[in-house]
C-alpha cells in the first residue's frame, strides 16, 4: 500500500491495494504501485484493517487514510474508490439547505414572460408540468415531473436529513431505509439537463416574441451548479462519514480470499459471501448484495433491443406540432436541430444534435460493443472497456434534453388562437428510449469483463 507523489498544483491521489484475485492481476497492479499482499498464503492474515472493493473490477483493497481533497484509486482498473472532501459536514449541511431554498425559487417563480400580439404568458416549471398533464400528455408529464422535480427534491431532502444525523452523531433506525431511497433516485435527478432545456427553449422563442427571463431561470442556473457539487455526496460517501465517526462498523479483513467477499454498491461495505446462499441483504444498509448480477446478459440485450425499436418512432414521428395564424407544421428531432441552425444558434443546434442523436446512438453502440466483445485481450484493453462503460454512465441522462424542451415550449407558447405548440408522439417515445438505455447501463456488470482474466501469468497478454 502506498501513496502516489503529489506534484505542485495537483490533486493528491492515493492508490491503495490488496492483491488482485489472481497472478495476472497482481503483476499488473505491481507495475503501478507497491502494496501489501494480505491474501498471500505465506503471510498471516491481518485483522482490524478496513477493506474497500472496486465497483468495476471487484478488486479488494486495504483502505488507507486519504488527505482532504485527495482520492483513492483502484490499483487494477484505475477507478476512483474514494474521495475525501475539503469541507466539513456543517458546510455541506448549510450548502444543502441553501440548495433547497434555491430549488423552491426555481420551481415556483416564473421562468420567462412571453408577450405576443398583446397577449402575455407567464409560467414556472411546475406550471409547465400541469399544462402538459391538462393537455392529455400524461406519460410525458409524469416522466419529466419525476426526473425534473420529484427526484431532485427527494434527493435534496434526504441528503439534508442524512447530513443532520451525521452531524448529531446518531443514526436513527430509519437511516438505512432513507439511504436506500437516496441511492435509487440519485441517477434519475436531471436538473442540469433541465437547465440546458430551458436555455434551448428561450433561444427558440427569442426571435418570435418579446421574452423577459424571470427569477426562476437564474435560480435554476445556480441550482444546476449546486446539485452538481452535491452529487459527490453519494450513499457510499455518507456511509463512509458514518464509519469515520464510529457510528457503523468498518469492513474488516478476516483473512478471507477475495472470491469469498462481496461488496455493497450502495454503502461500500465488504462482507462475507456464500455462493450457496446467493444474493443476500447488505449487513450495513439492507440493499441486496450480488457477487455478480444474475442474468445480466439477457437483461441488457432485452433492454438494448427494446430501446433500438422505440428509437425508430422517436426519430420518425413528429416531436412537436406548431400551430399559428399562418398554419401548422410538424417538427422531428432533426427538424428542430435544423431550425436552431437557421436561427443562427449553431452552438445550441450542435448541443441538441449531440444530446438527441449522437448520445443515444453512442449508448446503444457502446453497450452493444461491451456485450459482444467479451474475450480477454489484456489489462490495457479491459481498462479501455471500463472507461467506455464510465462514459455510457455519464452521458446517460443527457438525452432527455429534447423531452424537456418540448414540455417547456408547449407551456411557454400557449397563446390560443395566435400560437400554440403541442407535444408530438415522438416526445414520449424518446423519453422511453432514455429510460431503457439508462436501465441497460445499470444492468451491465463491468466486473464480468475482469473475471475473464487468465488465472496463470503465461496466459496473460498485453498486461502493460
């Protein structure tokens, strides 16, 4: 176990390692850093040492102290195991409380005020959801309401409550249940995507009507940065805070080999694993722990095929219909990109094209490649596959941009008899594509790729 050298102006990083589960992995990890091999048969087991497992390759490491602002990296695949914040719990608690206040302003105060031919429309985000529901677009309204309002609100409320419990130094009985809810809603909170959708909708209306931004727009801008910062406080980080305060027991090394250990993805607790018993509740947080996800291949392929099928009507059918005094016109996804380009907003046209066309196709192709190319080609190749999976995880929610734009424009341009925008059938279809691809990425288990590593050094290729 060793800490990497810290250069001037760089973030301190610590690489902590426990020997990988086979000789090939040990050789690769040894080229990056030296660490204590505590699973070697010629050494006595070390007790009372904290353990931490990598989510992407399942390598079990001996936990080390990380300096404020630093991070611990997996010695096999390079995944960030742990980050340590420079700020205290009191700071994060106050920051979260401020985010809740900004959230209320962003959703209750007007986003914009549009004036056209003497008629004025003022709307906030909650109003746009109600307008979409009243128009009969129930799936679209529920979908955008969950990812744009309810899930972010749930995330902020539960985070503020959890930080308060940690500050007081006591965990109530329902802390485990609250952290499970917080864990599940985290990936579906899409405030940054909503903010980008607001910008695109405003630009589209800028040349068509007199538009005045409201306080809700500025509040959403601040909320985007705040939610992005708070996303670092995931469930694993919160449980680690509880562990540092002595409120929960750490994962202790009792000398078991790696194949007899399993880690919880929600709280990071490494516990004994019995293959005969199979999946069982985490001893710390209660979420079901899988050594490997069962039937992951069939589940991912089913979700990918379903997403590819639904993606066809999402591109062929109209995304929205625009009615005005001059007539009506229907626009597809590419039609909206072309319209932005003609308005002179080539930068936003590029963003919408990337989010609505490039990102969905990239997710489908990348997951197909990960599922098809299953043969072991060495550590370097597997690390590239792991980075590809991280990319798919990161870009997953940004495809929801066009769905937000349609809902916002339908509420902003609600001038009956003058101008009206109606959401098309492609909007709901495209939202379903986003959900299916995100579920496919969550169902994919990157640890299975590392399981194909040869067990003997003579079988290992391209290990550098």
